[in-house]
């Protein structure tokens, strides 16, 4: 596994644990469809939460949140709609749950303590 992939996996593990401690129920990780991939899907207070996780070892090239471009955000909203459509029961097709997109940014310095920040309802 490449170092970048290992860092990404560690970040997603940290993010999932962070969300669970905060009362979220993680229902999927690394869900894929033709539009792309969702890092984490969770339920929180009746809402489907699509979570993008960005992990860096340093902020020398910008904070992890800076990687969320308008194009990436648009794709996340399309992916959230695809998730809901793919997981809707036939009887629930008319009543869709509320959906939001969150971003978790993690600075994970080698040998240091990770710093986790959670932005809710990114639009």
C-alpha cells in the first residue's frame, strides 16, 4: 500500500471513530457508483450524512478543507442523491430523508496527535 493510500485509510478510520463518538451511526464506507466514491455515509438525527474525509500530514500546502473545490462539492451532492436513490425502499421512494454533506479535515503529523475538524452542512 502506498504511503498516501495508508494515510487516507488512517484518516477515514479516525473520522469514522470520531463520528461514532459524536453520535453518528456509520452505515457505509467507501461506497462506489459510476459517479465516484463516498468516503463515509452516516445517519444522524434522521439525516443521511455524506462525509468527505481529507487527511494531510501538514498544512504546508494548505488545510485539508482547501481541497474541497466547487467541482468536488457538486460531485458530493450528486453522489448523495445517488446513495439515497440506491438505498430507498420501494415504499419510501416518495419520502426521501434529509441529506447533507459534511467534510472532516484531519492533520495527522508523523508521530504526532491527529487534529480533527468537522464542518457540517457544506454547500
